[in-house]
C-alpha cells in the first residue's frame, strides 16, 4: 500500500512540474512575441524593467528603517543619487502616459 501512495505522489509531482514548466515556457514565449510585435507591450515592459527595481529598493530601505531603525538621511540620498538620472532618462524616453 505504501508503494502505491508513493508512486501516485511521484506521478503527481512529475505532472505538476511539467505543467508549471509548460506554463512558464508558454508565458515566456508569449511575452517575447508581444515585446517583438506590440509597441505598447514593449513600452510597458521597458517601464517595468526600469521602475520595479527602483520601487523595490526604496521599499526595502523603508522596511529596514521601520523594523531595524538603521537608516539615516544619507542612505535615502544615496538611493536618490543612484536612481534619479536613470529614472528621469527612461521617463523622457518613454514619454506618453508615463510622464503624466
């Protein structure tokens, strides 16, 4: 009885893994297709590629300040200096709704 349970569990994990891999592959292919053929999708992906790391870095520093209290004004200024120019440059490049 134990071997049947182990066998069916193993089959389930294999099926789940293959399904997840297929979904990830399909999503990647679709995203690549949209990036290559649709200007709006390309602009959105370029914006997310630039802005998401900036937002996450600021949120990380915010959480660090809230929970550890080990953040001072120099840390915030360093982030501003690191991200200000690339962010403004990307906004100028994208224009449109990203600058409104």
